C-alpha cells in the first residue's frame, strides 16, 4: 500500500479528537472502517501509531514523530486544493499572489503598493515571526512575493528561480527609558550601553544576534542578553528602565521610550524584497520596488529622529543595486 494524503488525514484526525469514534464521525466514516484503515496504515509504517488509554487514543512515539513530520504536508496539500478551486471559480486569468512578510517597516508599503500595481490579482498575505522560512517558501513556489531583510556579513543569497532587490538600507537605533541619562544625548555610543541589560525578540532571523554581537565586541564588551520578549512586554520593561533594545529607525515611537541613533551607525538592517523569477510579478516587480522605495523614504522623513539622522548624514544609506 502506498502512502496517500487521506492516510495522513486519518492520523491527524485521531490525534486531534483523541478517539477513533470521534475521528470517524468527523471524517464521515464508521468506527470499524476507520479502525481498519488505521491498522493498514500502521502495517505500512511498521509500528503502532496510537495506543489505547482510558481517555481514548494517544499517539505513540512513532505516531508523534509522524504527526510532527506530516503537518506541513497536509497544510501544503490543503493550500494547493484551495488555490486550485479558487482559480477555477475566478478564472485562470486572475493571477494569484501569495505574500509572506517578516516583521519589517516596509511590509505595509509592499502590501499597499502591490494592491495598487496588481488590482486584478487575488492577493493573500501572511506574516512570519521569523524571516528565515521565507526564502524556502519562495523557492518551493508556496509564495510569489516575500518581504524580508538581512545584515552586513550575513547577506541573503536568492535561491534558484528567485530574485532579490533592496529598496532601502536602514540604520538600527537603540531604545532606552525616557528617564535614562543617555536619553538626553542626540546620539548614543554603543560602548556606553555595556552595563545595560538587553532585550531581544523571542524569534529572530539569522544574522540579527551575530551582527549585534560583532558590533559590541568591536567596542570591547559582551552584551548581557537577559530578556527574550514580545514587543509589548519589551516596551513596558524598557519604559521602566529594566532593559534597552534595538529599534528600526522608522519606529514611530512610544511614550516613555527614547529612541536614539548610535554613534557611527554600527548596526544596519537591509530591507529585501524577493519574488519568483517566472511568477506573476516578473513584469511588475521593478515598478513595485520603486514604489516601495518612494513610500519608505516619504515615511522615514516623517519620523523626527530618523529625519534628523538623515539630515546630519547628508543622505539616506545607499541601497546596493
């Protein structure tokens, strides 16, 4: 017997409902029929996937392993079926553009500019806490467009069939409590923060920590990374003076937090837009990147701290071709 998608659905249904009878009902099958299918599936995998317990059915170690490995497959097959039905219902002439966004300041610009440039497309947008998954999703054809970023020394290399462009390169600032003595400074020397506790997001992309650590080492200290926090908790603790953190220069500001540039700009973030080379954006991607650049710099000049930094430095950071 060959493995089929329906076999995976059976396993996940039993795990979700915790019993064969409830899983059978959810799948529109009789309990004996589902129990027989499970026995055949277990023979195919060479071991028991569930064990009977007082509460119903519980995955064995082999079952847990299979559930973990097959979850993304079921999601991919489900998305494929939905997209295919959607194309048939709408007509194949309507392009489908699936967008994946990291937590960057240009994600909104990319999304809004895309709607303006592709009014006839079916657009679906998702966000990811960490950007590391986005290149693989582009390469696998599960996304047509991605908003991501990288750091000096850890630049992203596009997978085969994917194109990257850089609409902007942004300095990374530091956020301290408004009551912090350094909040009075126009710019803060990174070395002056050697004694501080630092907060970082709970999930960060490759290069984030490495770039930060390298900049700190160059200034003679190892940062104390005491907090791994979501944004709202980080804001509360920074405001209370418990820690400091890195901020994108376009951060709009929060009461009680002073966001300041770092002397000599030791930390930099490069915004990256990626798309499938032969996908629906092949002909409009250059226009999209240009529109995003205009929108980004228009917003940047409205952020007082960033606008002042640009004025002092004479021009925005260059974006490589």
